C-alpha cells in the first residue's frame, strides 16, 4: 500500500540532544572529496600543496553563508515571520548560486593575496565543484525537497529507478519528479567531461568557463520542472535567469580572453620561471 510507505530517516546519528542530519553529512562529504581531488591536481600543476587547504578554510564557510543568505533573501516573506529558522540550514535551503557567488569572490581575493593566477586555480577546482554539486543533491533527496511536479509511480518505474528512490519521491500522498537526480546525473556527466577536457589542454580559464556553461544549461532545464523555485517575479524563476546570465557571460569572457591574448597559456603548459636576476648596471 502506498499509504504505508515510510520516507528515509533524515537523521544520520543522534547523540542525546544533538542530531546529525544526512543533509549535512552529504554536503560535508562533497566538500571533502572535492578538496581531495583539487589538492591532487594542484600538486601536478605546480601549485603550493597547502593552497587549496588554506583557501577552503575561507571559501567553505563563506559559501555556506552566502548560499543561505541568497535563499533567505528570496524567501523573506517566510523567514521574516520565522526568524529562528534562518539558521536551520540542516533542513535545507542552501542555494547553489549563492554559494558560487561567495566562493568565486573568496577565491579571487585569496589568489590575489597569494600572488597566484585565479584562472589557474579555478580551472583546477572546476571538476571538484561540479562533482561536489552532483553529490550534494543527494542531501535534497534525503530531505525530500528540490523535487519537481507530480507524476505517477508508473512514470518513475519507467525510468528504471530502484524502489528506494521511488519510495522517497512519495511525499504527502503523491509521487514527484526526482529533479535532484536529474541534476545530479547531469553534473556527474559534466565532471567526466571536464576530466576529459583537461587532456585537450584548453587555454587557461576555459575549463572553469566550460563548467559554468555546462552546469547552467542543465540547471536551466531542471529548474523548469521544480515546484520550489526561488522567484524574481511571478513568472521569472531566479535560477533560470542566473543560468542564462552565466551561459552568456562565460561565452563572452571566453571569446574576450582569446581575442585579447589573455588565455595564451594552456591548462597543461608549464609556465616559464620568473626571472629574478637583476640587470647589471652600465658603467
């Protein structure tokens, strides 16, 4: 009987009054795996071994705060009446576009302070970012959120989904599109694409720009299926608008950097060492 279907427990572990939610565990695992891959790749590309560790200490908390702030701003009608819920991030409500804005600004400032190319760091981080997003969507699955419109069980079975996913999509007496899964699979495909493109030796910055384009295309279409979109106006979904801006902006920046000669170094190229010897003074 469908009425007897029980959702998965969103609590991973309870230690007395302390509850550890699967949402937080999954987000934490996504960050940890992404950091591990970035550190391994940065070592191959000649960066300081501790650069990504130092950067994540700033980028991770700022990304979480900006992701929450972005979400709260567009749901202010609710949070203005329930201010105690603003900090309840374990219940969901982290907007990836807010996280991207916060992390990109943090990375830009950090690399400037360290005297490292922002574009080089961004290229290395791109596969980690999209893989982290693919994993992080399963936090939405555990919370039964970020789903699409109503569908039938037969529709979900037609997608060849296992019962444990289908059952989790049974919410308040109805089945829904597993849009978390659509986006997760799209991002996983994007991760594989970026790993393959690293071998092509794209010019500096283009791996990161490809990530923005790929993710935004998928997000635009998946967002059209969701029922919980953050809205700019009654007819404009904020995530779709941001996706269009990112796609167009990334293409413009890619072309501009090529035309201006700002992207002449390839991803796999070794940079020539900087000359430190001083010129002899003429007598």
